[in-house]
């Protein structure tokens, strides 16, 4: 019995020290500076997109939605790979090092939440852009459909995290993350594999693709700003999830220790 108590105490110490409840000063300072820099870059991007970039020769000022739709659409296909890597790390570590596996699972959840945010914004800005250009809010062409499926997959991922039995949440979510990642190259290649109403690739689409050089500052500043914002939200949600995990572990350990003391008494 004494040996079990010692083991519980060792695990408790490792759990408490693995993720301190109060962030170190340097980390909080870094987060604040990152947030301030992000806001600054987004403001520059806003000024470039709405005031400095010239209107499109054919679409006029409607083109300005593009400076937001493009970053959202691209980043909505980037953060899923963070989710995939974290999910694979969890599956690899869950029997080898459960504590590191929990960290990977927290990163997987945080990146899935950011993915849903960016894919949702990509869909919304796409509809706002498509209505004046195509005359319709939505069409079930290959690009839009596969991107919508990506959104459904990650909504399913988050629902799985809420509804699955506790012991199955992380494994089921990790497997679902792998399936969701398969959709990314399909989304990317859809406008190359099939004829779609969605415009051809802006970059790397062959002859006639690309944008006027005067539009690059608006594209690049907004791409950088929204990437920085996504990283900030990802880190913020990761810290919250790790704290939740530590709180759950401490509660479970306290229950075990109380049970052991009752038996000893």
C-alpha cells in the first residue's frame, strides 16, 4: 500500500510541474508583444486592402473582399496539418509517454478549433465575394463542395470531442483528424481536376494567372496578419486546454489519494 501511495505522489508531482498554472513572465511578455504586433500588421493590411490597393479593372471595389478571402481560405488548409501532426503524435505517444500524448492532444484540439474558425471565414467571405461576381451565394461545384466537406469534418471532430465517452475522445478524434487531412489535397486540386465555377488558381495557375503587382502589399500584409492571429489563437486555446487537462488530472489524483487514505485508515 505504501508503494502505491509513493507512486501516486510521484505522478502527482510530475503532473503539477508539467504545466504550471501561471505562465512564466517571459512567456506572458512574448504573448503580449505578439498580440500587439499582430494587431499592427492587421491594421496595415486593412489600410492596404481598403484604401491603397487599386480597384480591380473588371470587378471594382468588390475585389477588396479577395484580400480577406484568400488568407482565410489558405490558412483554413494549413492549420489542419497542425492538427494532423498533433494527432499522429498523440497516437504514437499515448502508450509510450501519456503525459506528452496529452500535450499533443491539447494541440490537436486547439488547431481544430482554429481550423473551424478559418474555414468558416473562408466560406463566408467566399459567398460575399461570389454573390456580386456570379449572381448567386452558393453553387455545389467541386471547390466549394470539398471545402464545405472540410468544414463538416472539423465540426464533426469538435462534436466528437464533446459527445464521445471520455476514454475514447482522444483516440477517436485523432483518427478523424487523419481522415480530415485527406480532404486538403482534394480541395487544393479540385479546380485543376474538374471544371468549376470557382476562379482558376490565382498563383501558379498557368498563363493569365496572378495579380497586378500593386495588389501584392494588400495580399501579403493580410496573409501575414491573419497567420499571426491564427498562431495567437492557437497558442491561447492550447494553454487553456492544457490547464483543463492538469485540473482534471489533479482532481483524479486527489480522489485516488483520498481512497488510499481511507483504506489505510
